[in-house]
C-alpha cells in the first residue's frame, strides 16, 4: 500500500476502529501481549493504532508505540491518559520503514495486524530486527493468504480493494520470513478458521 492510501484509509477507520476491526482482532492482541509480558523489559509496538493493546501490557513492561497515522495516535494518547497507563513511555508518529531508534534498543518488538498494510514489508521487518536486541523477540499477529479452499478464493477476490480496506487480504507469509538474523520459533493459528496467525521470531544472539 502507498503511504497516502494508508493515511486516507486509517483516517476513515480511526473513529470506529475500536468497535469494528478492533473487536475482531482482540484474540491476537491478548496473545501477543501475554507473550511480551513473559519476556519483560522494553517493548516497541509498531503500528500501535488507537492503543487497544496498551492496557494489556504488565505495569513492569516499558512500552513505546509508533504509528504512521496521527489520527490513530490521538486516540491512543487519550487512552493512555484516561486509563493512567504509566508503563507507556511514549507514543510517536513514525514510518516503520525508518525507525528512529538506535540498534538493539528493545527486548521485544510487536507488530499486530500491521505487516500486510505497510508499503515495504521486507524493509519493515529488517528495521524491526535492527532495533531488537540480540536474543530478543519479534512477535507478529497477522492474516496471511491461504493456498487453497474457498477462503483463498475470497482473499483473491478482495485483493484489488486493499487501498480502500486498509489491508491486503492475500498477503503471503514468506514476505516476513526473509530476515537472515531472525529464526522462526513459533507459528500458531489463533482461531479455528485460521483467520489470524501468531509468529514468534528470535534474533540471533
């Protein structure tokens, strides 16, 4: 997706995201934050959106969130203030293709329902690996394309509407598995239909 399409799409989604797509994706959000909590330390959430996951992090975890959409971040900041989420260190507008953090800054990098939205997913994966500490974890939750069946057919039908929907319905998993220093440790379907998948990767020590 092009950056201008992302901005336009998420400006439309921002006011209703929590009550629509946000509810559908809650299972993945709870699972990823549970894993991040067991690791502890510093967490970077790439594509923090309206901040739906922020209350699920333990108070002992230090969370930084970034998002390309300022409309989403406005709602995330309001959520942090309203719910007094002191473990959230900062929320910043940023392009995930060029993360403004030093190398090896975070123990865990989390990206939920993001990687099929960004214009250059391979570059985003490389950036997330760069800012992750050696031995740290990359946690992804996303919908990935199926190879066969009626759901695969449906994904292909919706593919031309990616810019309008704000995500790619037929995004292939192999596009996130090419970073050399990342080893896939876990590949887990999160729902009975396999609509969303949890991937856990470890950066080489």
